[in-house]
C-alpha cells in the first residue's frame, strides 16, 4: 500500500523520462549557429521544467516527511537528467553572449584610441584643460564634443588652432625682437656703469691696502704682548693641572677597590638567594606530584568516556556538543596538570 502511495506521489512530478528524452533529442543538438533566441528559448523551457520539479519536490515533502527520501531521490534523478540539457544550452548561449561582449569591447577600444589621438593632437598645440573644456589659442571645445565630432569637423577645428598658432608665433617673434633690442641697450648702460664701478673699486682697494698695512702692524705688536702674557699664564695652569690629575688618580684607585669589594658581597648574596629559591621550588614540585598524577588520571578517564549511541538529530547534536566540550576539557586539564 505504501509503495503504491509513493509511486502515486512520485507521479505527481508530471514529467516522464520519455518527456525528458524528447527534450534531450530536441535540444542537445542545438548550437548558437541555430540562433541566440532559439537557444535561449530552449534553455528557458528546460530551466522551467527543472524549477517545476524543485517546486513539486518541496510541495510533496511538506505533505509527509516520511516520503522525503523517495521524493528527493526522484527529484535528484530527474534533475540529473535535465541538467546536462540545460548546461549544454547555457554553454551555447554563453558563446553568443561572449562574442557580443568582445565585439562591444573592440568598438569601445577603437573609440578610446581615436579619442586619445585627438586629445594628443590638441596637446601638441599646447592646449590646456580645466576639467571640462580644452583651450588652444582661444579655441574652446569640450571632451564630449571631441568624442562626437566627425573627422571632417575635427580637422576643421584643428585648422583654426593652426592659424591661431601661426599668428601667435609671429606676435611672439616680434615681441622677442623688441625684447632683444631693449636688452642690448640695457647691457650697454650696464657696461658703462660697470666701468665706473671698477674705477671706484680700484681707488677703494688702494685705500683699503694702506689701512690694512697700518692695522697689520698694530696687530703684530698686540700679538707679541699677548704671547708674553699667555706664556706666564700657561705655566701656572700646567702646574695646577698636574696637581688635579694626581688627586683624581688617587680617588679613582680608592673607588675601584671599594666597588670590587661591594660587587663580591652582592654576588655572594645573590648566589645564596638563588640556591634557596631552587630548594623551595623543588620542595613545592615534590609536594604537587601526587595531585599531578591524580589529575592526569582524571584526564585519561574523561578521554576514555564513551558517549551513548543516540538516534534523533537533537540527541546527536547534544552528543556532538558533549564530545567537543570533553575534548577541550581533557586538553586543558592535561596542560594545567602537566605544569604542576
């Protein structure tokens, strides 16, 4: 009775193997050369059938959980039969879409190169850009206008710039001629002024040398007196320095003896403290040894504990949780006990 009921429920998928075989026969031979719309329409029909199978599977499972396995198996079988057809059609469809995307990318690349070439030509004329408009010798054009212009209209715009540039070059050349003439006149005036400055400088240098000779002789006499006084002061300074040096040497020797004695006493005290610390640590470790053995035995007992065999999903979830917690507890217990 139950087998007949399940057979009846499975039949509700309303999609026989023969129908799927017919879809396979009709569509597995399709390629994109048959036309994008044909392949896309065929794919959508097969996809619709597959989606109907999934919807029916969920509907039947909601009626009775005990039929779930049979329904899932049939849905999986039908889906496995439909998926190769859908995958084939989707592959063929992708060939077409990839080709269209490549064609579009190529058109965009050519347009971008053409736009950049036009920008480069404008820049060769010294055009400036303010973020919106290009300006070359008073001829203004936007980036969008450059992109949309025909070759003829763009060349006409370039011609206007060339004419303006030629006029600007002539203007600049005349300005340069006038500037050079004025520069030559100024240089002549500068040369005359420089000659006068040189004459005055020569006279000033003569007076400076005379004053320098006077100052030099005065300084020689002052230096001789300073040297005599310094020799007297240096002799007294050296005597005092030798006395201070002897005093510092004596104090340093006394300090070295004192520090050596203090270091020896500190090292001796530190060694006694280290030995006492080691003795106390050994005693504490020996006192903890029985506890360490007991705790490690507890960890082994917990590790060997067997979780009961449970059947329900809830019970299995709780059992899994218990195993996870016990494993973590055993690891932590062994780690802390090992440190005793």
